[in-house]
C-alpha cells in the first residue's frame, strides 16, 4: 500500500536501532544535570572547564583539582566518601556528554550502588577495600562491562548485554581493587579510524576545541577526561588510538608494549589479526595518575590469567635507577622533527624545537634522530591492517545493513571490493617478515647512537610529534603515521603536554615544498582550523 504524503516514511531498521540506543543513554542522564540550551561549538569552543558553573564547590574540587592519588588519600582517611566522588564525576560526565557526545554507555546507577557498598564496608571495617577504593574509572566501549552493550561502534552488535561472567578480566580486577566503573566511551566502527564517529552515538567532538575532532579510536575517552568527566580511563591503541585522542584533547596517555597489560576478554575487530597487535593503556590528566593505574593493574598479576602477558611486575629498582639518571642529567634523548612523509605544521615544529631547547638548557643531551625510513614502517602497517581487503569490517556492518560512516569509507570503501585482500597466506607472511626485519634495523640504529652520545650509551628515549597537526576538522583526519610506526616497532609511548598553538607565532611557512601529495594536502589545512592543543609523544624501548 502506498504511504500517504502525511505519513512519515519508515526509517531503516539499523537507523531505528541506533536511535533507540541514543534514547536509552539520554534516559539514563539525570534530568537535574542537563543543560539547556546546549551551546553550539561556534559559541563555546573550549569545553574543558564549562561544567564548573553547574557544580558545587565540593564537586569542582573533586573533579577539577584533586589528582587520583589525592582522591584515594581523602577517601582512605574518611574525608570523602565513594558516593560523593562517584556522584561528582557522574554529574560532570553528564555535562561532558552533552557538549562532546562522548559516552556510549551510562552506568551511573550501578556505580552509585557500588560506591554505597564501598562506603558501607569502610564504615564497618574502618579501612579501604583495595588500592583503588572508590576511584571512578571510565572505559573505552570495547571493554566488556556487566549490564552494558559492547558495540565497538557497530549497530549489529547492540542488544547483547554483558554478564558478570563475560566481563573483561581487567574490569573484574578493577572492581576487586575497589575502582568504580561508571561509563563507557564512544568509538568508531571496528576502532579503525582516527576520528570517532558511528551510526549509534554519532560524532564525538574535541573537548579542548569543539570545532575539531576528538581523534580516534579512543576519542570518547579523550573527550570525557579532557572535559573533566573522568579522572582516569582505559583506552586501546593499534595505530594511534590512545596517543592521538590524548594529544588532540590535551590530556596524557600511555601506549604500553604488547604483552605488558591484559587484553583478555576485551572486544576487538579483526579477531586473529596479530601482525600488529592492539594494546590497552591508561589515559588521564597527569603522568602520576597513569602510573598509579598501571601499577594497580600489574599488582593483580595479569600473567596468571592472560597467557600473552609477560610475567613482569612493576620494577621499583628500575624506576629508581631511571629517576637517578634523570636527576644526574645523564639522560640522553633523540628528536625526530620530520618523519619524511608529512611535514609538521608550524605550531608542532615550534613546540618540538622549544622542547629541545628547554631540555638542553636543563643539562640534558639531545641528538637528531635519523632512523630507517618511516615510510617503510607506515607501508608495513598499511599492508597489515588491510590484509583482508576490509572483509571483516564490511561483514560486521552487514549484520545490521548500516552504511560505513564517511570516516570509515575513506579507507575501507562504501562496500566490499574497495581494497585488494591478500590472495595467499604467503603475502601475510611477507608482511610479517618485513616487519621483523624493519624492527631489527631500527633497533640496530638505536644501539648505534651510543657513538653519538657523551655517555657512550644509546639514547634513553626519543621525542616525536604525535601528529603533524594540532587538530583537524571533521573528515580531515588523514594521517596517523607519526604514531603508527611505533606500533610496528612495538615501542611503549607516552603522550605528554608540550604546549599550545599560538596564532600570533605559528604563521604558515613562507616557502613550503611538500614531500609528496599527502604532505601537500595536509599542509593545505595549515591554520585553516582554530588553534588547539599540541603534545608530544616520548618513546623508549
């Protein structure tokens, strides 16, 4: 029967499912914490402190002033309750979501109930339940949490609520350590783009500049933490996914090497893909908090549950030696100013140069880093990520019939056939061989720097831009090469704050000669977008 002109056309089923999920999330946001009207990005670019006008003095201190260690100390001394801390972060997370669209699951009710149980145990026993007693922790969507969906950004994965038994191992341990899980955060489909956008939640904005992208794939986590809605969270990284959102949103993050932290029970796309393995790591506001969370997880002895985790406890002696080396000015660093593929934009170049000058002024030695070509490393990553020709991505999209969002289609196409898959297993083996050989040559180069340092030892770490630009507008996230090469190498990498772009100082290059077509395209975006944050990644073997 024909539909009358006055009857709304039925929307596709996948669209209806996504809409229902958005409505479910909205219904779980307490009405008293909603803001109306929500300022447009053009009216409010920086959302990092906007929520404070709606918070009590206590909530502002809890969510905006205290470190994770300070919060834990106050709860251990009975100066704050777990309920007070949890409600404060739930309040601020509600505002953060309205401004950035960062949440994929709201677990406030269960979080408050868990906090009440912790407070009751503290009142009864006079001591904390564990080292993370009462600390709210947010999680990237791929972590399985009881009572929530784990969609990975796919509409077809919705409707299968996790149980206590299906929770990710690290989630179970966080609970045992006393942490409170209160929210999960938005991701792109399959975690395979450097912008966070899907057909369920939609596009996640950058908390530090809402006209720009939050990055991906841990973009929801980055935006939530930057907006003050969380103090610590867990993301994952296979190409850029912890480091890029951390840098773009102005927070800190750590990508450990594979085998350091447990992935057991964590959902992922392209299961079985092990040429370049995804790892989980902490994201937060300060390096000390990252250390706190990682140390707590390692204290749970994850190697007893996850066969891929190395039996490697937190090593106090090595930490002490590193601090002594730092204090004695014996630390040496390399600096990579340009990866040979894409030229860093003026603000990135300036901040790298300033970081080097500051380190040298404090007595540290910095040498220029000239490793094996990063173009080779990036090519290896490309071969690894697209070995199946996008079959896995498109098969998951087909579960609901949803289309690929533009950010995903840019690499994987609107439908299968956009990419050529490996035709034989030998092609995959060849990629793995090339990776191993590249790792060996890079290590050989690293060791050779002993001949350039005054200590006679190889450099301790290298400074590298996280990205060639401080941010990008929607649809313009084109190049993760500055981070991806270190996934190929499997080096641990920490993103630390290094400065902010400055419109007065960071003028476009007068005479720019691109290193290739991609460089020309990305450089054309230079200064086209509003000024944002700029961070560096620091790496060591």
